[in-house]
């Protein structure tokens, strides 16, 4: 009998211990939603439904004019002003923007059931804009003015002991519901400001002591991870026991662990920091994005954190980027997701995993990209999960383009700290970027004050300010203007031949730090091939009378030449095209590469060029003559770059094609280029005798048959 009681007791103890670990219930899905003008009165009825995560402009039935709001910077942008409605307000007095809608708030409603046996229940909203206030069963649980970071609300006191609970989240319908002191994002090229709970929402059921946050910082040199955990305890608790177990993410194999007692000093919110060894770790890299998980447990609560063993840094003496102590050249593009929110084709795609995974891995894999800038605004957390698995390196940019002097500096600091903690465990987050094209000393000060919070010690980009750290990179927006502007003669292709692809000084401070070219190609077109507001003068100058298809072909040709040029001279640690995905609408400023963003189908001619110009073995033919004399023998300079970690040898093959595509001349010569190095050679070829338009196709061909193509256009004439 005693043995039965003992066994029963052990089973009960084990069951209680198993039940003690946290349970997470997703609240993603369909919510009810309603609008209001007043902030204090919950709507009496909810007549609309909307998906969370997502944007309120996808609600059914739809709300009229849900995202019609002019941001201050957009309204004062001289390029777009002719396309905007004239307002009865002086732009100089506008602090946030101007709402063209009658409502001020949206109220989201959802229910969930109380789970028995838990001492603490936390509601977590990963991101919502513009600001959020939470009611649970009619009682206020908290409020948050952040728009780009997560918030946790302790809703334990407001729950029913049994049964159904009602959670209501009120968000701003536009940024102007927030005080001017709140940094809620600004962008000179964003047309609409769409509200929504645009990241995951969950309810965490747990017991004391429970884990609020965990940061994992890998150290590949010591063979360990540094763990910093914030743990919530009952008042008066003096010590807590933590158990950390490291497992391979895919296999689940446990590879290391640690159990240790930590003093709390009686604080109900204790931060503990410790190391766990991880010897002979498999390093995370674009070519092998190997991931681990840390399960951290208090005995009554646990949290899983995924991470990669990697170190990414920039180095000022060499002006290069390094991954796991190996030099790496960055190749990629930009995604301006919050501008894509303005696009009528956006709908729910940014929250469809299959679409996002294809966006980040399909064409980027085909184009040999290893890097993105997530530009002017955050992405949902799932995007970073996918980037981690794909081995992408992300320049993670905050939502600032120009500094508003009335922002609350301390509030901005808090939001930036929240942002760091939200993103720091992702190996794909390679470096931080506090702003776009902004000159403001306060931002430099803030970087200095908050960078130590990131235990991985990532570098910071500081926009158009000077770099704050010794090895922080700078960014360059090296735009070539193919039409004349006041005081300039305009750029033309012949200037490539004598250029060195040096970085510009648009910072405007020249520095010798590593530089990433993350914007170039002032040549954007809308998806239908029409000119954008910024590029109309360009195409009116160099492509007057062109059809949409002809403009797209010209865009691809010129952008390819610029990409090859910037890569060939090795002045940049990275070359990132602008823009892979953005908004397409009336009055668009820039453009992306897609013909159909819903199916992620690129414009065909863009696809043809992009499939070549970012290959690790890059080819740049430094040959842009205005005219070529028929029948002459010419030396064509060919520059190669090798981004691989091994020597590449092969042949350079030049073929001249006439307008029908028939080959009329050819020549070749060998090449051999060391790992991560550069090669320049000259190939002699005799030009055709017949006048006309021709194409030069230059291939770098490897022994296995793989090749990289560079295209040039020439005009052959008999006149000297």
C-alpha cells in the first residue's frame, strides 16, 4: 500500500512539474474590429473582422479611407507635392502629419479561455501601430506608445478564474493620435500610414519565477555562449536556480548544458548573466546556416531561444566585413516593407510564411545575394526567423529618416533598447542602423549609450552622421544622374572608363571606415515600366519616346553596368541594390524589380541581368566607347572579382553579336584569380567591318562550364 502511495506521489509530482512549464497560446487569426473618434469609449458593437497579424485596411467589410494620412516629411517633399491634395494648413506648422479620415482609433477584440494551474498570465503583442492600449474583461491592463517593438502586459489580475476572457486592443488609426514627442516613424517617400497589429499576439501562461527576456551572445573564440536573462520572481525571493540546455535546432540533440543557483538580492525583477560552454560548435554562415536552441528553465517556467554561433564585424584598417574571422563581400538588395504596406497588392502577403520564405530565399538565392537592408522600418519577427534559416545577413534599420527636434530623447532611447532586445538573438541581424540619411548628433549620443546592451557587440550604421565606434561602417548612396542638373553635366557611360568607383561624400563627412553601398541606380521604374517622379527627368533626357518595355531594358542594362563597376573596384565592403521590394502607386518615388509582387514574378529583363551581375565570380568590361571604328583591332579591358574562398581559373570569352543575335567575331584568353581577389586583363579582338549596332557578350568561363556574363552595347561606324 505504501509503495502504491509513493508511486502515486511521484507521478503526481512529475505531472505537476511537467505542467509547471509555460504554455503559449497564439491569438493570431481573425479578430473583430471597430472604429471610433474618441479614445475613451469602447464601441458598442463590432461590425468588422480583420486578420492578425496584418493591417486594418484588409478588414471586411472595409473601412473607408483607412490609411489616408500625409506624413509631415512626405507632405513637404517637393517631388510629390504636385500629386497631393492641398491642405488648409501651413506645412511649417505640421509636427506629425495630417489625417484625411474622420476616425482616430481602431478597437480590436478577441476571446480566449483561462487555463487552470498558472500563477501568471502575460499578453504579448509583438508590434502594433500607432500605439496600443489593452483592456482585459473591461479593465485596463496597460498602454504602450511604441510602434515598432514588442510589449508584454501582466494580465493576471484581470482574468476570470474560469471561462472566457475578452481582450481588447485599441490602436491609433494614424500617427497623429500620438503626442509629437513620440517617435512613431518618418519617411519622405511613404504615401500612406496604415494601422494594424502587424506582428504576432500571444498569451503566456506560466508560474513564478518566470523568464521575461533572454539574450544569447555567441563567442566563437571562447567556445561558449553568454546568456543574460531577466527573471520575474515573487517578492523576497533570494535565489533562483536556472537550467540551460543547448540543443541542435533540427536534430534536437543536446550538446551542452548548465545548472546553477543565482542570487537575486530580493529583487522581483532580477537580471542574471552567465556562460555555457559550447565546444567545437558548427558555425553559422550563409553557406551553412546552422542553428542551435537554448532551453532556459527556472523549474516552473522555461523559454526556448534559437541562435547561431557566429561573429560578424567590420574592420576599419582593411575597410572590409568579416564573418567568423573570414573576409566576406556582401551582395544583395533592400526591402522597404512599410512602403510596400502602401501598395494595393500588399494585402496579407507579408504574413504568409510561404510568400515571405519565397521572397527571402527564391530570387535572392538565384541572384547570389547574401545580404539585405531592411530599410526604414521593422519587419515582423517571422522574417528574421526565415532569414536565420536562409543564412542572410541583415542591416537592420530603425524607422528614422530625419530627426524631429521635439521628440522625447529618453523615450526614443527606450524604444531603441526595446528594439535591440527584440532582435538581438537572430544571427541574421548582422549590424544595426539607427537611421536613414539623417544628420543629428543626438543619434550618435544614443548609439554610445545603448550599444553595450547588445552583448554580441554588433556594429552600428549612423546614417549621414560620423560613425560612433572605431569599427562601425558607413553607408554610401552613390547615385549617378544620367541627365544634367543645375551646376552639373550629368553622368554618362563613358565616365565609367576613367572612374575608380570611389565612394561619395554625401554623408557629408569623408571617413576611412568600411563602407557599404546600399543605394545606387537613380533609374527606378514603376512595375508597368512607367517613369517615377524622381526618374522622369532622367528618361526624358536619355530615353525620350521609349516604350515601357524599352525603358525596362535600359534600366536593366545601366543598373547592371553600375553594379559591375562598383563591385570591380573593391572600394565597398558590400554592394546592395535599391530596391528589391517597395510600394507601387500613383505618385511613386522609387520602384522595385517585380512584375507581379503577389506571385513574386520579376520583370523578365531584370531577372536576366540580376542572374549575372551578383555572381561570386563577377565580370566588369570597362568598355563604353561612343563609337567604334569598323575593322579596327581593339583591346577590351576585363576586370574580374572572386568572392569565393578558393582560386578560380578559366577562360575569358568575348563574342560580338549583330542585331539579329548572330555571332560575327570572337576572342578569348585565360585568367586565374586568387580567393577573394581581383584580376584585370585585356583581350584583343577585331571589330566587324559592317556599320551598325552590336552587342559584346563577355563570359568568364570556369572548367566545370559555369560562367558569368557581362553585356555591352557598341555602335560601329566607318567615320574616324
